[in-house]
C-alpha cells in the first residue's frame, strides 16, 4: 500500500456541501490518508447568500478560510474528491470554472490513473441530486481517472431516506436549507472518503502526455 494523498475540492455557499466535504476528509484521514481540503473562487454576486441567516454567514466565513485549490493540489493527490451544491440540476459555476482551469493537466495526462469521487447537496430530494453527481464524475473519466462510488455494503446507504447514493455522497437540505446534513448522510460521506483513501493507497498513478500520444498517432510508424 502507498500512502494515500487525498485532495478534496469543495464549493459551498450555505455550508451543507462543506459539511459533507469535512465528513469525507475525516473518513479519508481515519483510513490513514494525508488530506488537503480546498475551496474554489466565488464567482457569483453576493445576493446568492441570505445575509439574514447567521448560520449561513458562519458557513461562508469557514468556507473562505479554506486554501484556494490549485492544479498542484491535484497533481499531488492520488485521489481527488470534488463537490458543489446543485444549481439548476447541474454542478455550480465556480466548481465548473475550476475544472476548466485545470485543462493543462489533461494535456499532460497528469491525472491518469488517480481515483476520483464526487459529492453534492440539493434543496430537493428529486431535483438534480444524482444528476449532479454523475456530471461531477464525467470530467474524471476525461482525465483518465478511476471512478469510485459508495457500495451498498455501507449500512447508511441501504437505510437512507434522504441523501447519499451509489454515485457519491450527498445531502438533501430542504427548501430553506434547514434540514442540514443528517447523520446518515455524514456516515455515507465518511465511508466515501475512507474508500477513496483505501483505493488510492493501492494504485500507482500513470501520468502520460496526451499531446505526445496525439503526435505518435500521426507518425508513419503508428499507421503501420
Ligand atoms: C442558483 C441556485 C440554484 C439551485 N438549484 C437547485 C436545483 O436545481 N435543485 C435543488 O434541489 N436545489 C437547488 N438549489 C438549492 C441548493 O442546491 C441547496 O440549497 C444546497 O443544499 C446548497 O448547498 P450549500 O449549503 O453547500 O451552499 C439551488 C440554489 C441556488 C442558489
């Protein structure tokens, strides 16, 4: 087993996706991994935050105190777990902007062979939770990574009546966010973090240049 190095990249405005990220981080650390928990830039205007809610403002302060994720944090890691609130059935724009920003890593094939997993938080039960998880997993496949979900051997996944899915960790927070993240959702998030750490400890990433592969495909030898 190698020492697993896990980078968690989170976007969160009201704190529930951040709570999931913290549970994932705790699970990965319990499994022996070194963990980096990072945020992305906030790109939308401040009106997206309810400034009348002390809990939201506290969550914002906690979020902003995290280090800003960089491409180097992903190169360092053997496992990458990213997540955002669901926005209109999709991942959030700030996380998507970060994923676009790491395009040079795709060209270098720098993430090939690493383990990837996802998490999200939604207001509603059936309004984009699993769709967002699947969308979050797709960039990992483009990067040549190995996808990890949550197996049904996790008891909280079998019992859940709220968030948590075979496709990743999730929370259903209610229309006004009042439900927060329940104990089962946290348990599933911890299990995902631990699982990615265990898997990442067993693999050796296999970086290889995508550009060199393209030029080799154009050479006469490749045609023969
Ligand atoms: C612009 C915007 C779009 C949203 N779209 C959805 C949606 O499509 N489905 C849903 O269930 N919740 C939606 N929500 C609610 C958030 O996903 C939900 O409040 C989430 O728990 C927030 O995560 P956070 O606490 O980490 O900020 C939306 C919220 C905002 C501000």
